[in-house]
């Protein structure tokens, strides 16, 4: 699974507000975001899938 930074580029740093590090893999980030920001979790998951 790619990292959040490789999927979102410099925009990955906006997720640090939600406890997600840009170096984390997308699956881990999505799991963290599901409870606190489900709209961002869905967005990140969708963007990552389109890149594959």
C-alpha cells in the first residue's frame, strides 16, 4: 500500500491535524480517519484506488 504522501503529495500534511503522518501507509491512515473524519477516509481510499 502506498504512503499518504505519495498519494496526496504536499497536501498530505493537512491530515496531521487528524493524527495521520504523511509517511503512514494509506490503509493505516484510513483506519485512523474512519472514526474522526469518515469523509476524509473515504476520499483518501478513493484517491489511492484510482492511482493503482
